[in-house]
C-alpha cells in the first residue's frame, strides 16, 4: 500500500478554480506519475476547467492523460477524468 500516493484532491475541494489551481494539479499529477509509475511515459497531460455545457458554471475539472508503456511503446493509451 502507498499511503502517500495521489494528488490529494480533497485538499483542493474548496479552492478557487483558477489557472494557478489547474497548474498546481498538473504539476502534482506529473510528479506523482513520475515517482510511482515507472512503467509509463507521459505523452500529454491537459488539465482545464470544463465549461462544455453552455454557460452554466459547474466547477468541474477535466484531466486528460495520454501515455505509452515502456513495454509497448507503439501502443498509446488515454485516460480522461472529470472531477
């Protein structure tokens, strides 16, 4: 078990959703993946405020991580998370 694994989203639950927060999340995600998941290489990581549903403010964050496995470098995977 890895008790320190993750980016601690709960600590950011009531933070202002702005560029600084999104940048911090991106940095934490990159750092965590590099530290704990040695089998992959990040190709792209995008973290942004999700405003795709009209003009209603939903305070959602969309994270899209594209990566490759060292064991299968020609096989690209994408993980999309909405928080």
